[in-house]
C-alpha cells in the first residue's frame, strides 16, 4: 500500500495518525476546515485527499454528516487487551455518532467483521458546500489531475471538459500513473511559471503527445552549449524552440 502512496499521501496519512484529535478507538471528530488549517492545504485539496484515501487506498472512511473520520488500520497498531484499555475504549466507542462506524469498530473488537469496503462515503460537508463521491477510481483520477494543475498553476480548467478528459485518459491508457501526472505538472510549472511559456500550462500541452518527454526531462537549465574538439558548438535556447513549436501546433 505504501508503495502506491505519493509523498503528499504519506504526509497526509502521517497527519491522520498523529494529529492532536486522535483517540483510543481511531474514530474521531474533525472537520475539513480544521484539517485544512492544520496542514496548510486548501479545503479542495483536503476533500480530494479524503476521497482518494477512502475510494482508492481504502484506509479511511469519512462522514460529512457527523464530521467523523475512521482510520481502518488504527486498531492494528494501537489496541491492547489490557482491562484498563478496554474500559476506556468501550467508553469512546459508545460516543461515536456515526452508527456504521460504531458498529464496525464493535465488530472489530468482537472479531466478527473486517474492513467494510462496501461502505461508500456519500458526501463531504464543508459549511454550505458539498461534494459527491464519484463511482469509480477513473473519475477520481481525472478530477485529481485537474485540481492539482489548477492549484499549482493558478488555472481554472474543468475535469469534465472533453479536452481535459481525452488527454488524461490517453495517458492513463498508455500506462502512466497519477504520480506521473503530478511530476509533469510540478516540472513544467516550476519551469514555465512567470515566463511567456506559462500560457501552455494547460491539459492539451502537458498531457498530450509530449507527456513522456516532459516526465523524463531532467531539471535544470535547458540552454546549453556543445563543443566538438576545439570548435565552438551552436548554442540553442530550447525554451524558445519549444515555445515556437507549441505555438505552431496551436495554429493547426
């Protein structure tokens, strides 16, 4: 499971296990706003992570109605059989507001249930706004990619648009992972932001046919000089060449 985590996933998972709201039973109240304030992420990013951890990694459950989060692996690392611990644990179980969460943990305690993969989070409550869970990992991935691009590049693309979905789908069909998309976005945002290339921070460019070359591109200055024996080689401004190529492609 950890092998599938991005660095952002690892940070978020560590936070869920170590924040000051945790308790003995591994099911505690916490709002999206609280998480956002404590880890420094936007509410949209927190919502995306909760959906990812619930629907893709399947290691947490979240109730928007009661604002409770359930860590499905908490008991493996934190429960003991001591009488003192059990007394305190049962008291916390009785205080859980979400009926399904409470019944699940009682089943774990009695050894009668396993992780309830059939449970689906309906909504995540964020004050006046709600988001609805998607029914497939694919839909989540489209949204995660576009949300990440918008947050990093300050853009406002829609994951539902035909242009965005077609390019993202093509790259997933090629076998690229969600982390590959994050890597490409990070590289090109760092390289193009604040330059005239910033206008190409869009799905059709980043996730098009040059996606793999962007993924494998080495970071650092791209303007280089070549030498052959004692002769000065021609110096190329690869940023300018790439800009011209992209502009030419956009006019076709």
